[in-house]
C-alpha cells in the first residue's frame, strides 16, 4: 500500500479487524462511521477523505491509529494532564461509567466548625471526595441541583415537554444538555 492509496470504509474495517482482533469487521465499520461523526466525542479521530459520498482512509493513518490503540490498551499512552484529569473526572474506563459520567453511588452533607465558623462538608462516596463549602456555596449548589432535577422531571414526563424555559447547550448522538434560560 502506498501513501497515495485510499481505502473504502469496508476495506479499512477489514484491515482494522485483522490487526485489532477484538472487534469484527462489522463492528469496526460502525466504529469508523461513528469516529468520522464530528458531533461524537473521540479519543482518537482517524483522518478521512470525502470523495463523492464515500469516506476513504489512508493506510498510514490507519496504521497510526492501530499503533495508538495498541499502546492505549497496554497503558503506555502518555496523556496530557488535562486529558488524564477529564478521564478521571468522568470515570472513563471504570465499570458503570459512561462518556456522560460516573454512576452515582451517593453522598452526604454535614455541618462542621472551625475557627472561621460553621461550614458545610459534602462527602461524595465514589470516588471518595470531601468538600468544605460556605453556607452560601451550599445553598447555591442546592438551588442548582433542584433546578436541573426539576427540569429533568419536566422533560421526562410522558406528555409533551415544555422546552421554552430551557436553552440547548449541547446536542450530540449521545446526549442533549440543556440549561434554564437566564432571566
């Protein structure tokens, strides 16, 4: 294969299935289609060339992805600090987590006192994290949680949801993120 040669999606999927045997040709073809969709998050975006209505791949680009994927699976890929922080925050790669975040395990809130007065301590169970907040910060967080929980209930009701009070922040194949419009 030369660098000027391009592979159709099906041929590229066959190549990936041969090199990365954990997925079938059909699964790799679907992965390639999802990967070229810019509205979907991707850890590694394989470059494509649109020719007519088809998507085509350079063999060198696929080889680079295969090398990256093998290193990622072995845990030898060096991530930037921000990328590692994001993966940790969302729990990506951990059981029960999705690209939208960790599975909720629970939390608790307590009053604590020190020389500066009374504060609110919030303990998140999984992963274990402890926060100290002023009463004002705790009230603001509480208001925000109530507001988005009520919005989720409104939207999830069987009748036609009323989106008039909310603006769309992000809309992808995996998630729709909305927030209450500013007054």
